[in-house]
């Protein structure tokens, strides 16, 4: 496994790569880093040259530039591909990563061979206003909080507060062996918790800016411009059933797309349901 840095006009991007074969670029969710692919990466490397970069502002990459947008982040990854002498790649994006991947495929179609957009139902809503409203159950408690330190001034700010609460919860699990045992977590998952805690610490300065960029991105327009063969993987759950299934809707916006669903999943699907995710990726690519 190789680690390195690529200089771009937006900043220096840290990446990890391994394997040989057709390039596969994997873009991570927020507020995380490329560590999220620690289980998938070595298995995919048996067939692909897998590159997992840290988005600017996360992991070991440079801070987010002011006024960042999804298309600018997509451009930074295209420059990284130039550094790595990758002309064209398969691209996988999860949650925030699926927006950046869509921007890359719509703005620079010549750089994307095949596209996989993966995420929980709320992250696959194409319409901008509906997607923001889907975060209501997360953000409302911060808007209405009596604790002024938790009060949020925007959807992005409230989402940042959610990430801080996630940090507190994971820290308690990580530091209390009894809690880890009670939840049935394995030593591997404890290592994952350690990585998530580090991700959240490193992501704190960038959280509001990345969610602003996410909420302001015109996902639907970008999808209508995508020409690459595309797979939409919806991670569905009873908790988001009220939002309606989104994968087929997204696939209908593109000329060459199909949908798949992982039932009763959550944000931890990449680590907890690795075999299912891997099977869908390999079956499509």
C-alpha cells in the first residue's frame, strides 16, 4: 500500500493507493476520511488500482479553501488524477463523496469510465430543497435547543453539531471496554472507532463549509448531465422509509443507469456490510 500527496490549485491532497488494474477512485463521506474504506480497499485491490484520497479539509489533506463547492472539489480530484497519470477512472462516491463524484462525471465526462453513487436514502435525494428538508430530524433539535452552545445558525451548522455529538458518542464507546463488549464490537471495529474519532477531530474546522457546499449543490442538474454507465446503491432503512425510495428516481434521471438496494443498512454499511457492498461494486465494474 502506497501513500502520497498530489499538488492541486485548491491545495495538497493526501491519498492512499494499492493494487493493479483499471483505476478505481473512491470518494469518502463527511465528516470522515479515506479511512472509511479500510475494509473494502484491500479486497478491491485484487482487481483494481484503488485510489482513496482524503477530500480537502479532511484526513491528511490541506484545509478547505474558502467558498469551496462540489465542482471545485471534483476539479481538485481531476488534477490529482493527472499527477497519478490516470486519464480515466471508475469512480465510487459515498454520501458527500457521491455529490463530488456526480460533479466530476457531469463536468468532466471524459475522466469517468463508470460511476457508482452510494448512500443512505437521504443522501440520494436529487431535489435540493427536499434533500435539505430530509435533514430536519437531525437539525431541528439543534435549532430548538435550549443550550445556546448547541444552537445552529444554518442547516450546515446544525449538521456540524450532529457530527460533534457523533464524536462524543464514539469517544465514550472507544474509551469504555465494557461498552464495547456490550455492543458486541470486535477488535477490528474498535480500531475503526479509533479512526473515526481521529477523522472527526481533523474534520472539525471544515464541517460547516463542506455541508454548505453539499446543500448548495444542484445534484439533480448534475445527474441529468452524466453520460457514464452508473449504478445507484441505496442504503435503505425503516428510519428513512418516510422519504420514499430514491435509487430508481435517480436512475431515471440518467440515460444509462440502474439501481440496487441494501436493505436495513445505515451509515456504517461500508464496514458492517462489506461483502454486500463489494459484491455490488464487482458486479457492476
